[in-house]
């Protein structure tokens, strides 16, 4: 499990398809390998929000095997050598927890619709499919390329988030532009509640508007 608090901005060394449906991804973890918690093969790492397992590590270079399912559901398949990705290690059982519960299981892809700079802060609007938006609530959490952010506004075809200067400096959102695609993982708690209510009320399609009508 992860928290959505990014530890490093790391560069892709290589990204190549294997057997037509899978990918071998190599990322330079840079100075992160010098931290007290050492990296080793088998460790879970969130790469721009996608939970991947280190297959091999040599020095600061970590290799990951990426399945066809992951490539179909995320932006990992579009990565090329030289690109930067957000990196977070799985949270340790005795570690301090911040952000929100992030599994690294991407729900879908959104597209940056608009970027507005406001006195050091950046407001970003993301166009997203209804299936993603139905699992979000205003002022709730969402992981965007692995970054724990608060949903500032929620509309019929988009949502927005206000990005603080520190996040801009330390993540890929600092160089983001309109039209870029990002990985989205909606809040586990919202998804769980929605699933339980769907089982209790199987004949009704549960949307945010319907949940409000029911008093949630």
C-alpha cells in the first residue's frame, strides 16, 4: 500500500515491449537508493501511481516487468527513455502514514483539460469518464499519477485539483501541459461504500447525485 506522498522524481532509462503484450521498464532511482530503506528485487514501487514489482536492481537502475493489463489501463505504455515518473515505495508497517490509502491499482486515465496558475499555486482541470467521476466526491481524495490530491470541484465531465508549490516542484505535475494523460486511482473508501450500496440497492444506478438524495 502507498500514501500518495511522492518520494522522488526519477528518469526512465529504457522502455521496450516484450513479446508484443508486455513491457520491460528501467528507471534510474537516483539518490533514493542511498536512503536507509534499501531497494531490492521483489519490492513494490508505485511508478506514477502504478504498483510495480522490482524484477532486478543494479546500482540505481531498477527493472520492472509490466503486464499487458497494466499497459491497457494506465499511461505506462507511453513512457519513453528520458521521461520522468513519480516514485513512492510501499509504506512500511511502522512508518508514519500521510496522504490517503493508495493501492497503486489504476482505475483509468484522465486528460488535462486546463491549467491555471494562481500566485504560485496551480489549478488543474482533468477531463474524465463518468465511471471515474462517479467514484469521486468533492473535497475527497484521488491519486493522480500517484500523487495524493484533494478533489476541489467535481463536474459532469471533469474534476479539478489545486496543486501546492511543493507538489509542483517535486512531481511530474510541474511540467504538465494541456492534453497530457494521467493515471487516476479513486478513493478506496468511496469505492467500497458505493459497492456496498449497489448490493443493497441493486436496481438503482448509484451516482453522486443519487447518493446525495439518499442522504450521504
